[in-house]
C-alpha cells in the first residue's frame, strides 16, 4: 500500500492514524477559524480533520493547534551556528522550516559551499530551503573568493530544495537594466525571485517590480511597505537583530489585512534567538501590538509558504505535511509540543564538517603601517552609524591629523575602519573612518563582513588593528576584541570564517563576551559586530567600505576618503 | 534592446511607453484600493503605474481600470462555438483568459483532439489555457471513442498552456484509493489538479483533499462551500447555464472575504453568454447581491490567476501582462475598452478546421424496434429531472404498459430516454425513462451527451426516437427536435459532434429555435438540451444513463431498469 492510498484509508476512517492530535482547537488558515476537531496523521502527512482514531493519541485539550512557523528569508550564517545546532535552537521555538539565502558562504567558498550546506541540511527535522545567491559579489566593489556565474546559479536552481533566485541586491543594476543582472533574472528557475531594494520608491520601484521581482524585506517604514504592496510585491516584514522593522510595518497589517505579508528574520544573532525567540517572537510582538492572533499566525506560517510556493506546508489541513505546534495560549506563542512530519522533535544528529570548509582565511601579513592614513587636513568622508540600522549616513568631517596622518580620536568621535582582503592574500586594504561607534580604545575585528566576508576592523590605534587582523587570520576567522596587543574576548568561527562548530551555549557566551568587551571599550550600540558586519555591504546606503575603498552607495561608485583631491590614500 | 530592458527604461521614465492609459482609477488587486494613476505599457506588459508618457495615450478619465477577467474553469465545447468565434464573443465582455478542460473533445477524438484545440487556440487574443482531461472515460460506465492513458496525460501536461490535471471527476475512485486514479494524481505535472466532488462531505471530502486536490466547482450550498474552504480547497463558484450556484455561495464571500474563491462558468450556452454576459455577468450579479465591487473583481481576475499559478495575469501592476478593461461604472461591468497584451481587441482570425475533426458520428443503423422496452409491469427506476440542476433524483414509478411494452406517456409524466453508442458503431443502446420533462410528443436528440458524447435521445414514440438518431448520425452530429418523422428545428454541430462551424448569431438562432421547438413539444425546463447533455454523465448523482444502461451514481454501479428482476431489458 503506498503512502497515498494509506493516507486516504486513514482519511476515510478505514484505517487507524499513526497519530491523532485530539481535542484541540485547530487553526484553519483558510477561513481564519478555530475548529474543534482531531488531526489525523499518516506517514507524516495530515490525513484528515474531524473525529479520528489512531495508534497514538496526543491530548490537545485546551490547547491551540497551529501550523509550524516558516522563516520567509534568512541567512543561516548570521546565526553563526552549524545548521544542525541552529535546528536544535529553533525547532523547540516552533520554526519548522526556513528559506535561507546562503550567499555568505557562497562568497567564501563559491557554489561548492552552497552545495555543502544543501547536503548538510538534508536530513534534519528542520526543513531548510534555499534560494540561489543572486549577487556574489554583491557589487563590483566587493571581492569574494570568486564570483558565482549564471551557470553556477542554474545548477543550484536545479537542485531540490532550491526554490529560486535569492534577494536581488544589485537593485540599481536591475533598475538600470544592466545586462548581467537581467541575464540572471531570465535563467530557468529564476521565475521565483526575492527582492532587496532599500529605500527604492516611485519609478525606480516600478522598474524593479517590472523586472518580475515580487518581494522585498528591506522596507523600513509603512510608506515604503505600502508602496511595495501596491506594486504587487510581497512585504516580508523583517525583524533582524540589527534591523527591527516589525513595529513600523505592523500598521499595514491592520490597514490592509495580512494578505501578501509574511515574517522573516534575515540576520539573527544566536543570543537574540535564545533570548527573544525566533518567528514565534515576531508573532508574540505582533499580537502585543494589536494584530489578531489569527492574522499573526498567517504571517508566520501559511503566508511564507504561499510566497515560496511550498504547497505542502503552512496549514493544518488534509494533504499538508504534519508540521504542527501545540500552543498553551495565544499570548506567548511558545509551543508545548512541536510535531515535524508528525513526529515530536528528536535529537538532531551532528553534521560532519569536512576539512575544506575550515581555515579559509588567507591574508598577506599586515603591520601597523598598513593602516596609516596620510592626510593634508582635507575634510574626510566619514561613515555615520545609525543605531540598530544597517543603513549609514555619509558625513563630512574634519580629520584629526597627527604627524601628517589622519588618526582615530575618541573626543572627535572618529574611529578608523579598514577592510582587508582575505581570500586570495592580495594585500588589498580599504581605509576609512566611522563616527557614532563610541569606541575609545583597542580594536574590533571580524571575518563576518557582508557580503564578501573580508576582514573588517574598527580601531583606535593602527597597532591594535594590525594585531587584531593577524590574530584572526591565524585562527581561521571569527570575531575578536583586542586592546594593546592582547585579545580580551573572542568567538572563533572556523567554518568559512562565518560559523562556529561549538554548541549554542558556547557561541552565545563567546558572543556575549565579545559584545561586553566592545562595550567596555566604549562601543555604544547594542550589537557592535552585527553593525560592523554591514559596514562592508556595498548595496545598502549610504556610505560603506570594502577592500577596494569607500563606496558611495547612492551614487554607486568608489569615492576617495578625502573630499579635497590632494593626498588622499585609496 | 530586449523587451525586458526596454520595459525597465519605460518604467524608469527614460523611454516613452507604447501606450499610456491616462487619468483613470486603477484597481490595485493587492490592497483593494483605487489608485489615481497612469498605466504605462511596453511590448504588451505593464511597465509602471504612476505618471507616464507614451506614443499613444488612451484617455481613461472617469473610468475604472481593472484587470481582464479570467474564467477559472470552463469547457469550450459547451459553448458550441469554434474557439475563434468564442473569442469574438467573450473578449468584448472583458474575458481575456480562460482555463479550459477539453474533456468533451477528448472523449470524441482522443488526445489528438486536445492537441488540435491547443494548436487552434494558439494565436488568438483570448488566452486559452488547458487542463489535461483526467477522466476519459468519466467512469467505467461510459464509452468514449477511446480512453486517455497516463501517457496521453503526461504528453499533454508537458505542453505549454497546459497547467495541470483537469477536474478529477471520479471522486469515488480517488476517495477509495483506486490505483488507476492515484496513478494519474502522481504524474509529473499533476501537482496542480482541479476537483469535482458534488455532494461530498465529511471524511470523504477529507480523503479527497488529502489526495492533493485543492479546488472544487461543484459546491451547491453554502454549507458545502464552507466545508471545502475549511478543507483547504479553492471554492470555484460556478454559474453555468444549467447549474447556477452564484447566489447560494455568495454568502461565503461576505462571511470569509474573497480569499481562495474564484469565478467560473463551467458549461455555458452561447445564447446565455450573448444575453447575460460571461464572467462580467457574474461580477455584476455578485455586486447586485451585496459583494463589494473590489471583492467581486478579485474573484473574477486575480484569484483565478492565483489558483492556476498564472503569475503574469490578473493584476494591473508592473510586470503583469497588459490585459486591461476600462469600465464606465461598477454596476454593469461592461467594458468600454478591452486591451489584450496592451492592444485593443481586433478582428480574430478564423481557425482552420481540418477534415478529420468533422463527421465523427458512426452508428449501427437503428429502427423503432431498437427503442422498444418489454415490460411485465414491474416498477421501473426513473430519472427525476430537477430544473436548472445537473443532479437528478432516482424515482420508482409504475410503468405504462401497452402490448407488453413500457411506453412513454405524457399523462403519467414519463418520457423514454436512450443513449446510442456513436463512436465505433457497436449498436449498443441504453434504455430508460425520465420524469419531469413535460414532453408530450416527438423526440429530442443530441450528440452532446457528457462525457462520452454518444447520442442521447428523449422521446414520446419509438419511431421519432429512431428517426431523430438516424437524422443526427447522417449529419455528423448536433441537436435536433423531431416530430412525426419531420425535423422541426436543429443546430448542426459538425465538429466532433460538439461544435458548430457557424457564426455566433446562427448558432444562437439555431439553439433558440431548438429550445423553442422543444418547449412547443411540452418540455418545461429552461434548457432542454443542456439538461439532456448531463443525463448521460455517470459521475453526477443520482440516476443517470449511458449506452451501457442506467447508472446509480450513489452506489456507482449499473442498475436494471425494472425493480423486479423479471423481464427487464438491459
């Protein structure tokens, strides 16, 4: 008897279910009703909703039975955990599927890295879907190990669990009809494509939508969200550790209803998840802000499945995969029980980590002198940090010049920043300044620097910057805080320089220690290393930095540090 | 410059549009708002919504700009027109796309007939999509020319414009897990499948949904509709010429909103369309019954596109095909102007009709004696007609016996019915009686007899029945009314015995004449030939008739005419 014919026998009541979830209030995503009914499960699939018997009965009396949560857009690498450890973290929180864009590992390890992540996530209870990274490099100003070609993308999109083309971050390229970007959009498999268009409005947004891109998770304001919905784009409401857009966008749910809106986490710190939950935390927040529990549940389950065409997920109904949560209430959204394919979540086996994905940091050795910036006193372009945002401002500042060199100066709110190419040991370094960090001494370094993941270092002395970079390179990547030639906290990330191979608790402790150490050195924002990670991302406004120099994202070009054209070092 | 790069240039405002629809109120299907904006069109696709210039400007001041209507489920053959003539009929009414199930022609001409319809509809302005006929024959009790095999279906589903598997009419087979039916559901391409489950509720409906079938257009009552929505099935609200379910189901739109509900016409007479409109008539009716114009428009455009995954249709937004209607008001829903792929509808070229699709009726010659029914006076199973419904009741009646034969008798409300096999000239005839027709004399005959399209004849004398069948066979099919050996009205349908090759006006006139003639002979229902067409369909309850005899659809078996087991003729 095939699974299907057995499922039908269970549905008819002619055969007992494997498991019956009995007596709960079952959420119907289609009518937004609560049905008092049993859920019959056969071979991991829901056979019927009604009155059923089964070999095993789970008592759901007084509980709410809802579909498992689905993260509509996220980057596994941001969580810094191997995918098995990520599964151990989020499954108990009710996240039963995620749609990941693996562009971080793609920048470091090419399409091989993506194929490895696909293989590594194959047998987890957590269902991990992928989108093929559309922009490696994110722009011509970034230096990954190698670019992904259209051929790489085609091969990826032919694998099962790869749903389409990931966030098309080169939105200026798309809007302006750059042939290289249009070619990607017209690949077989790229009919389904996620967007990424921060700040884009008006005719630019119309052009972006006209290209066939029908989602965006970069809306920061209700006005941006409204225009995206009107243009036919799905609004993926993002609540990342750095970019928290939920509260700003919830009014749109109240105004228009939840259609074509879904939740996503984008980039989440492991400690943030451990503390605040995952998608379930977004549901809780939404309800706390006046969204009905029914609408909030849709945003967290059925709608992400709808957007991505995951027709077997997102509903508690006959024929859907039996990914169910039993919730004790509609306030906290912490499940009592999580069923994945009809089975309680179990020990997640460890994913093997081959040697070739480790120790990926290759630099030309650096010394303090490599971070010196000669200056004739001309005003300098300075990256202005905005707390808890991935966007920056472009400031014009007087440099502090000592001995013919522009230096970091806490009193002047100027820290040095550099990006060191780390894939091919070219020795290429981009130099700049940031304002708004609060840093007073030492240096912070990270091999997590979107999207090319070269080494980003922010520091108050050239010596500490050089020491930090050398230390990180020697250890295969990670994040570290140094002061006066000493490592005061660190979180090693030996897998591609992006992921830890340690358990969650260790990573959370290390991550907290590095944050605390950064705060001890004066950093004021909540998430120093997440902030730094986005300073190298050359597709988010306004002023960013890569190993090739400062990038004016609004003009989409490399710009010199000095505003006067004399003596600047690029 | 490719179409896409030109479209983006138009969207940006860097190049003039081909056409701009200016100054109208543009319906946004995503937010259900009316936007005061221009619509810019480039190469048949909407480039942007905003303020635009173009080579041609269409003034839409004071008018409503809405997406073209889409029929979610229909049978081209029911309209009796060649597809080009059908396009001429419905395009001006605002129907710009239809999803057709060509199972009628498939019963007569096999998959060759379907491939021909696909080819014949390729270059029309009307966009004709198909579903591969899942049930040819509709059941084992019917005799098409040949059965469609899984291989036939696979080949069909690989053609562009074939979206999936058409209505799975053998719902008892699916529910009971019949391997032949499950095999079809598991074919590549059959992930998208339409349902057909009249009267199915409870665990049977759960089993049907558990098989992956996620639509139904057979709900007659709000309760049936509600259960389908709750089970995760799209509710396709049907307003066919015979089965008018709109009013009964509209309360669900008011209760739940329009999500996962769409309009379809299923089987429409040409005169019905000419008189009452097509999908636009359903929109008008819905609004007249209290549905908001915005919700009604969704049911008629965006939602059919959503159900069928037609991602380029159903919305007036950048990147969507420019299928637009300009409506003078939100009451009548008769468009002032229809744009298809950005162009006003034009003369539709004639589709060539090859000789092999004509003259398909092959019978073994019949005489009056072939319609005689010996009787010992035992009570007989009688088909009870229900006006304007495709379902029938199963009555038990006393026969009127004359000279040892059960005969038709107007006073007793009994007419004779027979189905004559007409594909392979086997001479096989099924016999029965109907009650509720009102017929007093003569005979009505038709080669349109779902789904096998053998010849169905209802008459008051054996002589007229034989004459009617012989006449129709000699003329290659059609519908006709005869009395005392004379044809008093007819509508020839030489193409597969299903379609006319005449213009609409002729077909409407012929059809009206046959209806009038049938009414002159006493028939009381509004649509005698549509009623007759469904009397042979062995998958709609309760008592039907095929060339193999009476079919008890509820028990799903052939049953004898006589209730006593003696002397019945089968």
